[in-house]
C-alpha cells in the first residue's frame, strides 16, 4: 500500500515537473520572442526615422493639395459653406487690415460655435420669458449677443469673391499678396489655438450648465437647425475670435518646405498638434499644410513595400489606446457634441442597450447638420441622426464602419499599416479576446515608431 502511494506521489511529482518544465520553456520562448520583437522594433524605428530624415516636406505635399484662406471679415456661414463645397475642413484666417495670417478656422471651431451658442440661447430664453417666438428673438439679437460678454458689434459687411481664396500647390511661387508671411513664426496650428481656446469654452460649459427641462424654451421658439444657425448668419470670423476670447497674437509656428520630415514630425509631436503650415523659403509664400496623414501617405507610397521588419505582433508594441470613450445611442446630439469638445476626440463609438457597437459618430459629421435643416434638432437622439446619415446602410453592421477598419490585437504591424492606409478616417478599431475595443490613430504610430 505504501509502495503504491509512493509510486503515485512520484508520478504526480514527475507530472508537475513536466508542467513546470513546459511553463519554463514557454516563458523562455516568450522572452526570446519578446527580445526578437524588440530588436525588430528598434530596426524598424531606425529605418523609418532614416527615411523621414532623407525626405523634405515639399516632397510629401501632394500636387493637388488645396488650402482655404478666409478673410477674417468673412461671415461664419460663408466660411462653412466654402468648407462643405471644397470638402476641406479647415481654413487659414487672413487679417487684411494687418496684412498677416491670424489663425486657423477648423471643424472643431464650428463645433464650439454650435455648442456654446446653444447653451447661451437656452439660458437667454429661460431668462427672457417675454420672448415667445422666433421673430421676437430675431428682434432681440443684440441683447442675446450681449450675454457673450466679449463680442464686437455684429458686422454686416458685403462679402466679395476675394474673401475666400483657394490655393493649390501649383500656384506656389507666384505673387500672392494675400498669403505673404514676413515672420517665420507667423503661422498658427490648430491645436495650439485650441489649447488656448478650449479652456475658455470648457469653462463656459461648466459655468453655464443647462437642464433637460430648460430646452423646452428652445423647442418652442427655435423649430429647427435653420432657425438656430440663422441667429449667427451675420457673425464674421473676426467676431467669432472675439466671441470665444481667442487671442490673435498667439505664438504662431511654421516650417519651411525644405525642412526634412523628421524635423516636421518632431515639431508636430512637441507642440501636440494636428497640422503644421508650411512656407516656401525662397518666396516666403504659403506652400500648404503638412499633417501626419500627409507624411503617412508619402511613406506608404515611397518606402513601405521595401520594409521587412513589420512582422511584429500588435500586443508587443503597446500602441493601442484602450480607455476608449463611448456614448449610448439614446443620448442627444447635444450630449454627443459636448463629449467631442470636452474630450478632444474625433471619433465616438456609439453603443446599443447591450453595450455592443451600434455605429461610429465622427467629428466631421457635424458638418451635415447644415444640410439637414428641418430634420435636425439638438435634442434628437444620436441613433436617429446616424440612421438618417446612413439610411442606405444595412442595419446588421455598425453604422459608419466603412470609414474605419476593425482588427484584433493579435494582428501584426504590417497588417496595421496596410489597413490604416485604406481607412478613410486614418484610424483603426482594435478588439481583444474580451470584446473590449481600443483605437489606433496615426499620432500613436508616429509617437511609437519615430526615434
């Protein structure tokens, strides 16, 4: 009996030793693979950085790139119409009185206008109980704009064709008095302005919170989006700057087109920005915008196919953002807009009642508010808006999925680059075994892969 017990113990010990040995071997193999992946990653970063160092910004700027330049006396509504017409979601502001560029007007600024304008309107209507119709509100616009504290008298200038200028790369070098820049630092980048501006807008949001029942005044007087946006139809871009306390003497940043792409990437990273404006060194004229997307496209077209160090699992790189902000589909469009602005994001996964992906709401989608007219209301649900936006899309797939790609976290870096290059929004959704989602943007790739 004792011998049988001894034999059993020996067998159990042997089995446990085998398991321990296997686990040790697996750990050693994992460590070896990790070391190998780290070596590949170092080699890859060196190769990418070398490529960026050997190529200039001018080479990367597409020949067909267009830039919108807005006279700051232009009306807000006309600048937005130009964005929609040209399918360009930012424009350079030009101060004709001072003969210099004064900033950038972006889709996020449009969001700020809508967000704060709506809040101020609700608070105003709930204070001014005698205003009971849209017509009465229009008659009291000066009183309404007085609640913004720091807005110039509403301008009603006659707009002419010179107030919107479209510049292509092929125009570079030709005389252009509207885009001359006599100061190397006389260019602004979106996020630098936004960093100054966001604090003001977020402070405004916190100090002027509204309750759901307060919006009844809005619904009774402003019937649709056309009514709402018409309140701002005579606001110029310069008045908008004053409205949101944006200083036009901020430290503006630019690079010459002869600078290499490595310097460009590091400048973008250092200043935590989305886009950089580029000047031609010989003429000092505007050459174009440079973004991570521009650089990425140039890299894919000119070097990616030659690289062999991409077979690195995504899990080993620690590149995925996993604290993804989401929103329920029954939330209002106002709540969605507020989330975009407070969190500084450009894509928002929308969840259904079972916390599954219902669709994706993109920052660019707010531009469609202007074409929806009577169908739009701030209290409309995100679900209804997305369904209207993608009315021809099959309900069985998440709405907006064709604008972003989904991958799993065991995907290798080569596949990530391939899918990113064909993703319209230049972002990827990463799912893990627990069905949790993460996001990869171009910023994350450049931050991780450039030395």
